[in-house]
C-alpha cells in the first residue's frame, strides 16, 4: 500500500533530501553507492564495486607481547563511477577515523563491511586517497574448509603472521579484498627490538628507533592481489643472497626450523632459474621464503615473492610448487575464485616438470599414476582427484580440494599430448607473458590455448576440465 504526501510537503521533502545528500549546496548528487561485494561465485561479499585500488600504504605497529595492532592504511584508488559512498572489507578491529581527499569522512560498520561516505562525491575517473586509522587485536578468519587464515599468532609473545587466501587479509588491513583488484604496496612494520618483520617485495629500509623499536619498510613494486600480501613478525634467522641471474633472495626462518630447512631452501635460487627457463622470466624483483614454527598454519602459501611455510618444508616439490605460483597465481591471478585450477593445477604440473627434468618420474608418468592410483609414483594419486571437474568446484570449501590440483595438472598434460612439446611449452610461456601482472579466467585460457596452438581442444575441455566422473585414459 502506498501513501501520497500532499504536494507541498512532497516538494519540501525532495528539497530537504537534495540538500542533505549534496552537502547542503543545493546541487544534484551525481554519485551513487559502490557495491558492497563483487558477486564472486564462491565469495560474493569479497571485494567491492565502484573503484579500483592502485596502491596500499600500510603502517603497522605490532606488540607481540600484548597482541595489539595500531595501524594506518592509506589507500589510493580510482573511481570507476561517481561515488557517494564506497565499501572496504575489514574484519574485527576498531576504526578510529577515516578521511577521503584529506577531509573527514563519515563511516559505519556492518559485519565485515566498512562503508565510507566522503564529504563530497567522487567523480568517475577521479583518483582519490582514503586514510583509515584502526587498532585492536586481529583475529583469525575460518575458511569454509575449516582452515585458519588472517592474523595468526605464533607462540605467546613470539610474533604473528598475516596471511590471506582467500579472504583473510581483511583481518589485518581494510581493502578491496578480491583477486581481481591488484595494487602495489608499501608496508611499514614497527616491532620491538629483537624481532624481525618480513613482508612482500624488497626491504627498502630498516632503522632502530630511540625508543628501542625497529622499523622495517617493505616495497612491492609489482601489482599484487591482497590475498598474497603477508607480514611475519618473529625472532627469525634471516639469510640473504642472489640467484644466478641476480635476483635478490631474502629468507626468514623461525628458530628451531633452520637446520631442517637449510638443504631445501639452498635450492630455492636454482628453482627460480629453472622456472625462468620453463615459464619465462621471473616476474618479480625479489624472491625468498618465510618458515614459521611448525603447526602455525598447517599449510604453505604462495605469498608474493616470499612464500610462507608452516614448519620446515618437507620436500623440494613443496617449495617448487609455491615458487611456481609466482608465475601462475601471483603474476597471472584468477579473475574469480572459481578459476583456482589456473593457480593450483599449473603449480602441481610444475612439480611434475621439475621431477621430469631432475631424474624423477615424467609428467606423463605422474598422469598415468593418477589414472592407476599408483602412489609409488605420486603419493596424491589415490586422492579423490575425480570428485568434480577442476573448473567447477561445487562450493567455496572445495576451491583447494584434490581435483583443482591433480586433475587440473592432468588437463595440462592432456593439452601437451594433443599439441606436442614445442607448442605446449610455448603456450605456457606465452600465457605467463601475455597476462603478466593481470587477471585471467578459465574461458580466457581455453580460448588462448586453442588460438596459440592452432588445435581444436574442445574434447579436452569437455572431458577433463568440465566433465564429471573419472575420464578414461586417452
């Protein structure tokens, strides 16, 4: 049922509404609210619409003893539409103030959404700067599959690590937390003396303050999805070096994990050079690793330039897998979480290639082992790799399940079988080069593969990428 105001009251209400929403200037509002999510098929509230972030400047002051974080995030973004308000993803923590273009902005919180209302509407195409002061004790985020991410404490007083796949980065900084919005980063971390603070990119500076604290400034010059950002605070043993081609290596290892990590981490520079030969030039300005105390996370993660391992890496293949992500997942990132096989299938296939090139089973033998369930060749061969198509995980809890990894790698081996080695390896290098620092979808990959190889691969996609059930050997 609708009620109509008398015409004079209606006119007065309209004038009042325009005045309130346009800063009492009487001008017509051109902006509209940005969307509070990007409707990702598995994480629909992740990310936000109406703008693209260009740069994050994060200033983090962390007290390991008390577990409190005091921080400022300065976000430089470009409006994709006229904006009367926009959203940032932030879980927990207390927001103390927000400004946009140097002017105080109104804000409110609903769940994991921080809604910001600038004093003046932002015009389409306008580059704007939002500054958010916030603090509190960051809390972990539980994934749909039950794993923990976000801000994870180490042992009491020993430090913490911030990790984000898929949406945990919102537990320690506000942002547009979807892989489709990549940005550059400067991350400053202040910690008590005796602690190291490790992040992405290159260490721009380190200085000791008069109050006994240490300030680390990290610069990530290449675009990065927020789920790949990391900060690790701890009493790490730090080693530095260079690869044969001159790429700086910076690794930080938790006390007690150094001896068990030494041999495999010593091969990290070789792995980077090997990947450059197979997939094209290494896409970033530095490399390395962070080794946390055992059982901190229960998984490894391909955080950009500096993968994170929970305890000493148990094998060369694990380190190689996370390094391969620097090309496939980090430089070329998925457009949505439904495209995860483009990360994990490619990194798993890189493991098979490393084995093939270093005297182990070939990629074809790994493929055959999966079909036969032969765990003597590949210990993952008896996993449920055929539970669903790699390009269509049933839900968010499945984006890191066996078919995304193993069957994703099998898709690539089927393409190799169809087109031959010369075209296949040109395809891998071309995909990494042509989509460098960008985002890509499964549909874009399948079209690209057919165009670059000149082969009709529809049957491969229909059976291995999208088909249900266990395919038969070709």
